[in-house]
C-alpha cells in the first residue's frame, strides 16, 4: 500500500510518499511558500523521483487541523480532489498528533507531552499525549483556551513545545513544565509523520469518503467572530 502524506497546517509545508515498508521520499516547501501555488508541483516531484504514478497510490492522508486556516484549506482541498478523482482512500490527521510524532519516546524522560500552537487572538491550541509502550497516545481531545487557563490543565513536568510556547514563554517556559532538549526542534510538522499516522488510520479501517473530509479549525475565523456568526 502506497500512501501520500500532505502537511500544510503551518507556514512551512511538505509532502511525502511511503508504504508499510517505510518512507520512500519527501519534499519540504520553502518557508513562506504559497501552498496553493506549490503543492501539486511538489507532489509530482516526489512521485517522479520514486518512479510511482498516481494510479499506484492507494490512499492520501492530510494534516487537517488545527493550524493555519488558509494552509488547512489548501491541504484538505488537494487531498479531497486527488482522492475523489483517482479513487483513493483518505484520512484526516490531527495536526497536533503530527507534531507529537517529532518526539521520540526514548529521548525524553517525561511521561506527558503537549504540543502547543498559537491560535492567535489570545488563544492557544493544545493536546496532551501520554507515554505508552506503543508510543505517544492521546489522552484527550484538542483544547483551545487562553494560555493561562490551558496551562492550568496540564500536569506538572509535562514537556511543552511549539509556537504556543514561543508566543507565551512567560506562561509555558517556566519551571512547572519541561522544555525540549537543546538543539532540537519539535515545532515543525512533517509529512512523513502524516504518512505514518495515515497508514495506522487506514489499517484500522478509519479512512473516510473524500467528500466527508473537512478542515478542523476548532474556532471561528476572525471574520466570523466579528460578524457574530
């Protein structure tokens, strides 16, 4: 089974191709790249280097949120279009779960991690993961709250990382929490992790019809908030 992974939930982006036997090829977009303009050319580049045509792909997995509203729309629309036209299975993956895959459970002593993303307008997204023999396992859904309230919901000693920590170091960069080891960057989501999670989702029979895939924003857009929608 070949699966294409798409990650466009942040300012950077990437695509990757893998199978149950391992990762085959991946490609990152330049920081600040326009996802809508560049995504299909990057997909074509990855497939061309692998020598695999779209007709040999079985499934597509995409980082579906939370994250950049525009980036999520681009990635989800791309995945839906390819899956619908080519008959692929499709899986939407939580973007915070993608970030959690950056942390090797054997590299950190803590039992809990919480990737945090700046949700703008005074909010933060987060999701807790617990160390288990099978890796990091979600122990709750996506949280969105003010930084101080969300921090109060996390256990002492949990490792926090991501743009939410960078935006609110006075709340999350304190001794109550642990931070990633020096010279590590867990804050950039990658399509390779989307592929890995997509394979697991598909093998459990949790893929969905393409037209059921939607971006998961977890909050109203700024325009919707202003209009009272």
